[in-house]
C-alpha cells in the first residue's frame, strides 16, 4: 500500500471513530435511552426521520475525508515548512498550547460567521449549503453533514490558523476535537445549558443549542458558531432568539428566567 494512502486510512479511521463517539453518544442518550427524561429540553417537538440520520451520516463521512486531506496537507507535506506549526514543545511556554487553542477558536468563529453568511447567498446556498439545511430539525449526526464544496470551505480555516499563529500539532488536535464537540452541542436538538447561564455575562457572548437550532428552522440569522458577538454586532441575530431560549428554559426549570433576571436587578 502506498504510504500516503496508508496514512490517510489511519487518520480517517481515527477521525471516523471520533465522529461516531462524539456525535453518537449524545444521540443515544437524548434520542434513544433518555428521550422522555429530556422531553422538556427538546427545542423542536417534531421528530427527525431515520432517513435524515442516514443522509447526515453519509455526508459527514464525506466531510471527514475532506478534513483528513486538509489535515494531511497541513501536517505531512512540504507546506508545513511555510507555516507556523512547531513540533518542539519547549519552543513556546506550556501555557501557549491553551492560549493558541482559544485564539484558534476565536479565529474560527470569525471565519465561520463570514463564510456562513456568504454561503447563504442565493446561488451558493443552492449549490452547496442547502445540503446542510436539509436538516431543518438538526441532530448530532448533522454536525458534519456538508456538501463536498462546503466541507472544503469549512476545513480551510485550518490553513488560516497555521499561517497566522504558532500552533503545535497537539493544539490542532484539540482544536478539531473541541470544535466538533461544541458543534455537536449546537446541533443537539436539545438545550442543556445550565439555569445560571441566563443571568450571567456569558449568555451575552456564547452561543447555545437554541441559537443554532433557530438558524436551521428559520434559514436565516444566527450565523455565528461559538459566540453571539458577530451576530449582535452585525444585526443578524434572530429577533426571537432570547424569547425562544427563555421558553425552553422555562419548560426545563419551571420559572421565567427573564422575570427572575429583572427582579434581581430591581
């Protein structure tokens, strides 16, 4: 077997396992074993069909293959010599692993917001992004369910990161795994954010499962990935977001969180 093909198969196998574990475990918990337990957490009451799950998994395997190719190009080809990737852990302070991870997520969120808005252009939407929006009621399996073209645009952020900031391969791995975990939460179909989030500063900054679910059900607004910042700055956050979030949390906790927040301020 050709060495390149051998490396591809190895990395693809690992990535596929990551997909089925990180997306599969929440799916089993929320959609199979504890569905009734989490009934009040469900954002949309209608159920997705098994055909949707199969389509999402098929497209996700295609996306996984594309992301593996992008990772291979970045880490295992001469391109690496022109990037800021470093392999000596002593080249930078140990805290830089965490710092570079956080910076990578911020870069990704900015890239994703503007790329995502571009994909909603009428022509590009029909050409590529429509595949992802077939999941009007998203599940964890839809997290990587992209058209072949969109898979490349999604993964291309890695090239931007490795040319902008020094990153260790460990950071790249953490970025991939943690980014996907957050993506699964956004597509979970259930809201699991703690009650305390609503009255904290973090609510003004972070996205939630409700936030991205509204994007799938309404087809516009809420273009951000990890944060609400760009949507709020650009006026693209869906006007019903906070009201919808409060509705779900009221179903979960039995209290009107907005009224509670107003009373605490008073």
